[in-house]
C-alpha cells in the first residue's frame, strides 16, 4: 500500500520508515593527493618535505576535518567521539590500502608519488581523528602533532623548530625564487626517502614494489594499510587524552 485514504480528492503518501543513521557524506573540497604547488615546494626543498606537507595539510585539510566532524554530529546526534573516530579510521585506512594498489607510475618517480599520496592521506586521517575528539584540526599545533605521530621527529620541540625553518624557507622561496637545483634523480631519491619516513614505509620497499611486476599490489597494499593503522592507533591515544574536558593522567618520573 503506497497511499493512505485520499483527503479532499488528493492521495496522501504513506509515511516512510525513518532512515537508519549513515556515515556522513565525505567532503569534496579537499584534494585527494598533495596539490601541485606542494609537490613543487617539496621537490625544491626535499630535506624539509615532511614539514612542508604537514603545514599544507593543516592549512587545507584542517578546516575540512572540522566541518566533517560538525556535520557528522548533526547527522548522528549523540554519537561518541570513539565512534566518530572509528568512521574516520575506516575511511582513510581503506584509502591508504587502495592507494598502494592502483598507482600506475613506475620506478622511482612512481615510488615518490605513492609515498607522497600516502603521507597526505595519513595526515588527513590524523586531522579527522583530532576533530572526532573535539581537538581543533586547523590549529597550527596539529602540524607539530603530525610530525611527531608520523615519527619524523621524536619530540614536539624539534618538530616545531623544523616547522619554523620550513615556513621561513617557504617565505624566502616566494620572495627570491628557487636556487640552483641538484640533479633531478638525487632530488627525487631524497624526497622519496623523507616522505617514506613520514608515511611509515621504507623507501626500499616502495621502490621494490614499483620495479618488480605484480609486487605493487601485494606489498603496496599491505605496507600502506599496516602503517596507516599504526598511525591511527597512536593518533587516537594522543587525542583521546587531550580532548576538551579530559585531564591527562599524571606522568611518573
């Protein structure tokens, strides 16, 4: 039965059962991979590639993560921070797994692209996890978090220092232009190693996965998924204890 008794000659549609809550639609305003401008910056300054990526991720992806969390809470009233973080982790672990299986570029350039896309996806996940726990994803401190969580730096102090250096080099590059560049192959290798360090994947594995036919799907998928899950666990542990209203446990000497 599709219609109820007509009223004034007009059929009245029967009420539909309430829809079950679904995960909120994904935002479409952020790039799925590092933007071209960021690639240029990292290529010109490969030593500070992780710092450049972290700064750009917070600028571009932080506001997106904040909007996602706000909309998710509106669409799913009463959802817990843990459940919201679960949604983010599932989404981005799946993306990381996919990125290791479908890239078509070969050799060293392909390996660099892979780890760059993976590091970008992981940064996006971390910022969404922060937002899930009510921690501001667009705050500049999140760039420091990214570098420590992704094990580029061991402590926040050195991460902040490196970010300051990278930001200064960005400004200098904009004012004076890039300097003379070393051989492209050497730059790509250095860039690949630095991004692989950030993404939690050994550069040698990524190159092997690109050189050996068929290895990319098996090795790339496993390495990306494993590294991203490990990062998700570290991120949840950090932001669960730093979310608003939560007092972290005392540290023992």
